[in-house]
């Protein structure tokens, strides 16, 4: 019987888990205890062989304020908090500026269209 090693489908998440664990200076065994699992599971997870379960992520979110979006996608900051709020505020300011710019362009376009319509009707008379 030939057993193949699993494909490292969770490589990025694995790297982020290692980074998270090192930030808090906790061992694989300590992390396993926090998550209610065994150290070999954490080792396999850090090798990219399996993902953390959603329940595990919820525990890390509650205990360490882990940003689950960061863990899953790499987007945002590792720890949820003020950094995320500043990012949201920055995004809102960008959206507001884009809206103001688009509103101005819309008004300009509207004036051009009205002028074209007037010019067309004036030439038909």
C-alpha cells in the first residue's frame, strides 16, 4: 500500500500560525493545550498538512484577539484592534473622496449632455 503525503494546501495559513505562535512566545505543546488538542496536530498544522478548525480559530480570537481574516487570507493585521479601525477609517475616507470625485464628474457629464441636447434641438429648428 502506497500512502502519499498530503499536498501542502495550507502552507500560507501554516506560516501565519507559526508567526502568531512566535509572537506570543508559546510552544506547540502550549498552543495545543489552549486549543484542547495534541502537539502533533499543531506540528502537522504548521507544516501545512491540515488547517485549524473554525472552533480553534474562535478560541484564538477570544484568547489572543487573533484576526481570523488575517489568518485565512493574510489581509489585515494579525491582531484585531485599533490597527483594523484605522484601516477601516482610511477605507471610508478613500470611499468618501471617490464618491465626491465621481459626483463632480457626474455633474460635469450632466452639463455636457444637456448642452449637446440643446445644441441638437437648436440645429433642428
